[in-house]
């Protein structure tokens, strides 16, 4: 009986391991693993006009695009912009600029039935759901509390400073971290 033919690649894999290589690999596997420390908190970074803001991810539901804003009678300007239909749910659309102060935001494009909002953030907190238009969404960033820098004196005196807990360095920019609890309280109070 003849032995089965040998594959040369199997011989390479089946060779004995030197004691030095075995000791080196064993030491490498036994070393404690250091994992990159990811932040304890996370926030969605978005832009209003030329300013960047961050809001806790726990309040966000989705980013909706190209939604038609339906205005309400006797509500021109101010906090309430109108109503928005998102996945069959009619919800309030608010203006963050009314709370945070004016920004240089480009006007929404016009359609026959109303104004189209290109990007809209849908949020929910304490059973209340609302949406607000933004000029851009950068994504989610993770950070630790110690990563936040103090609110600059110039921002502290501005309207947005009242809602800002700190400034988060991100991609060479600074994003004002908004206090979601205070923001939603102000929205409820402003709509009452």
C-alpha cells in the first residue's frame, strides 16, 4: 500500500515550533490587554448656522430629511415653527434659534405645500416628542466629563450660554454641549 501524496504546504504548517518562539508568543498573549478608553458619555454633534452644538444621544430618535413644514395660523416666528410629519406621526417643529439666539441659517427651500426642511433632528424626552431643523449633522462623539472645557465668558453672557454645560473639543472645532433637561424644560415652558 502506498502512502497518500503529501501536500508541501501542510508540511510548512505542521513543523515543530521552536521553544523561543513559543515562549515569545506565550508572553505576548499573557500580557494584560489595554483597551482604548471610550468615553462614558455620547452626544450627537450638529450645526446651526456657523455654530456647532452637542446634545446627549439618549434624547435622539432619528435624523429625518426633506420634510415639509406646515405652518400654524397666528404662529409666525418665535419658538414654534409649525408641524412636521415624520413616519406618519405629526409632531411639533421648534426653532432652537429662538432659545439659543439667532444664527446665520440659510432659508429653507420653498415648495407648493410649504417649506421643505433638509435635515431635521427628532428628539424625545419625558414622553414629549419634538423636532428641530439643523444645517448639518456630523455624527456621534463619545467623551468623558473631564473632556468638557468651561463655557467661555462671551458665550456665558449670550442666550446659548444658559443652556450650555461646557464646550467639547471635537475635530479641531468646539461644540457647545447643551443641557437636554434644561432645553426641554424651556421648550415646554415656551409652548405653554
